[in-house]
C-alpha cells in the first residue's frame, strides 16, 4: 500500500487595499525606496494607536463568503509576541482564538476527480516588514530592514489536512488565486503577495512544517522534496523529526531550522487598542461577483465550451476576460485557440495574456474561421505576433503578417502542380506507396506541405494525393 501523504496549508495573501491595515500609509510601495511608506503607527512608535481599515475587513469578509465560511458573531485582534528585526513593535497584531471566520471549503480538481478541501479558519493580520539580507541568507555580512511592507493587510487562510499530494496543493493554490482575483481583492502578480506555510507528514509519522514559501511553483517543489526526504527517513527505519524547515528556492531543498517556537511562546493576549469586531450581519449584505466555478459552467452553457477548455479558460480572471472579449461569432474557435495554442505560447515566453491586443487575436480568428489560412499558418502568425510583443516592436495585424509572409492558403491548381512535382521528385517513395508501405504517403504529404510552406490544408492534401496516385497507378 502506498504511504499516505497528508498536507495542510496556511496561505497568507496581501489584500489589495489602498492603505495599510491600521494606518493611512499607501500600500503601493514596490517601486519606491525603502522606508518611504511609513508613519508612527506602522513603525510601531510608542504612543501611536492603530485604526482599523474598513475596506480590509470588507475584503476579508468577501473571501470568507466566497469560501463558504461562517463569520463569527464577534471576533477580536490579539498580539502575537516575538522578537525579529522586521517586526518593529516586537508583536504582530493578528487574530487568535476569535478569528473572523471558520469552517469553510473550496472545490479543487483532486487526484481522483473534484474534491472538497475544508477551510479551518480565515483571519486578518498585519504583514511584518521585510529583512533584506546583503549577500546570501546564510553568509550575508549584514541585514537591512524595510518597513514599507509593515502593516500591509493580510488574510491567513488555514486549510484542514485534506490534501493528498503536492499536485493537489498546487491545484488548491491555483484555485485560491483565481478566486481571490475574481473577487478583485488581490494582486497575484505583485511580488510576495502570496506566501505559504505547508504542513506535511506521511501517515503514522511526525508532521513537518515548511515555512514561508513565496512562489506558487515553490510550494509543489518544496512538498515533493519533503515527500522523498520523509519516505527515505522512514525506509531507513529512522524517525521523522517533528520540526520546522525552510525551503531554499534556489536549490530546491528544505533545511532544518533551529527555531522551535511553540504556540504558548507567543504569549497571545487581546489587543487592548482595538475593540472586538461584530461584522456577522455585514456579510449578508455583501454581493459577490461571479466566481470561477460559476463562470466555468456559464462558459459551457453559453459558449458551448468543452469542459476541459472551460476549466482552463476560467482558471485565471484575465484569461476568462480575454476569452469573452474575443469569443464573438466564433466561440468554439476562440476557446480552442486560446486554451490549446495561445496559453502555451505565452507561458513559453513568460508573457501575460493582457499584453495581447484582443483586436489582433480576433483578426487571426476571422482568418481561421473563413479558412483563409491553415492551422499551421495560424500558429506561425500567432508566434510572429507574440515575438513582436515580447521584443517591444510594433505589433503587426495577422492580416499584415499573412500578406508579408504569403501565408494565404493555396488553391487547387497550385497544390496540383506541387503534387505533380513531388511525385516526379520522389520515385522511391511513390514505389513504396504502391508496394503498400503506409508511411510513404505521410512522407509525400510532408514533402508537399514543405513546398507549400504550410499553406496547404493537410486533410485536403491527403485526399488529393491519394486520388492522384490511384489515377497514375
Ligand atoms: Zn503607516
Ligand atoms: Mn500568520
């Protein structure tokens, strides 16, 4: 029997509000100098008083509602005490025994079909500042501290240990990211806007916590490493230590870290400068936008998308928005060309879908819909267009690219001529075909394709070539 893997996640997401959680400082700090978005409150100066940002509470409630959580009739903030240079007050304002919301769930694509992952709790807290290690973290000579991030609103979403593989963990994060994007409360592209702590164990063994993984891909990688490491420990008859480990992204490994804080080391107590919150009735007045699952179903019914396409297209808000902006009269073609071609090409170039002008993509779809070009030419045009965007060059329309490269589909006479030439030039292959060697036909089709530079319709070409060879036999 396979060892059962048990994974639970704690996901920290920055809420995309205009100002910080307890002060008026601007949250748009990423391109600014260190320590320029600070004030007495977020610097934790003595005597400064926190004032709760209503928008952050609203955003957190939207997330709670979207994840089917129960909002508590009263929640409160607590101080979590610990010392670290980036935590200037020597405590973090968070929520402890009375969080904002509990007992929710999210649906993911599990290893064996759709699966419900339970959400234990969602709470609001402030982000600490950021330590900038000069040199590497292990051997750096000194560390600088930037408090621009201190006080940025975070929600911490804690799942039950319902995940059974690193892949399921990745799928959960993707679904979570999409949900937060659809709610418009989160900027997934901002650096460090999502950080994950993962608990992982092999059934019957101790649990290990991996701290502060800061990329989507990193979570799956760190967990895969841990699965192998823990299984090896067990195979050698040793015990998996109950410990906290860090993921070193650059080396793809986790390493044991000395810190062994226990819950009671933090000496939580209610934050005396903030009143308890009673927001349960507020959540009923919140109207949520359409979320990924609902949009996926709508894409199937309204546009006739295949299930797989509908899942892919609604997997991110930008992709779904792009699809709807180009679907027009050709939704089937649009879904195929986005899901099967465009996304892969974008991924390969590390580009975002919003860099593609919808009007250009619609132009391409129109040429494909009228069969003015072959699919092969369509891909060539798409690549040419994306390369121009990636290189920051003026972007040609597909119509212009077709004209410049001569990609319009070839007509009957031109193909007939090319077929004749290919038959003349490849007597051996023709003989092989008559001798019943099936692959000879593919070879001949390939030769005509090559001559047409991809402008011949392969299916049509096949039929034409067979009838010509039959005639000449
Ligand atoms: Zn501030
Ligand atoms: Mn936290």
